[in-house]
């Protein structure tokens, strides 16, 4: 999940940088530069030579670039929110995967320390009793079934643990738990 978030986060960062660059470009396009000009003329008749200088400042009464400035500013805000959302999704994925891993471990520990040994001890006792005529065939088969069910539950929990560890590694983006 988070690997997916990381893949979307990089383009989101790029989009945010592009929006900021576009906004700077819109501001630059909206600025007005003064225009300087020099004019000179010479006629063959006496005193018909002149030199002129002029400076003009454009008046930005109807600035058509205001829409671009506002559009790029809104695009920056949108991309900031998209980046925040991508980061929150990644954090949620990691948190969820970690909680799943902890839950699987909490269920797995009693099986490993207690339930497997108890099921094996019960199976051994019932098997001994059956072999010496103190238990019925149904009791023996039931003990075998319960032992196998306990082993199956344990193996399912081991699988759930590996799946949760894989999910956490995937959410983080690299292998944290092996």
C-alpha cells in the first residue's frame, strides 16, 4: 500500500514544484518593464539636428494575467493538500500493517508456548490409554483431530504473521522484518 503511496507521492512532489514554478512564471509575466528609447535625426540644413530620449511605463489597468496568478496559486494549494493526503495515507498504511502484525504475534505466542504442547500431551495420553484399552477409538480419533486442528490453527497464524510482516514491509517501502 505505502509503496503505492510512495509512487504517487513523488509525482505529487513534482506537481507541487511545477505549480510553484508556474506561479513564479505567472508573476514574472505579470510584471511590467519600463521601455527606454532614443531617437536622433540629422538634416543637411543648418540646425536641423535633434536627439530625443523617452521612457514609458505601462499602466496595468486591465491586467489580463491576474487569472493566471490566481489559477497557479490555487494549484499550489491543491497540490499541497494532495501531498498531505498522500503522506497521511502512507502513515495510515504503516500503522495499520503494524497493528495487524502485533495482533498476529499476540495470537501466535500462546500457540507456540502453550497450545501445541498441550495438544501433543493430550494426544500422547489418549494414544497411550487407547493402546492399553483405557480409551475408545473415538476418543483416540478425537484427540488426533484436535491435535491436527491445533497444528492447522498454528500454521494459519504463522501464515497470517508472514502476511502481516510482508504488508508492513510493503507499507514501509523496504524490508524491515524478515
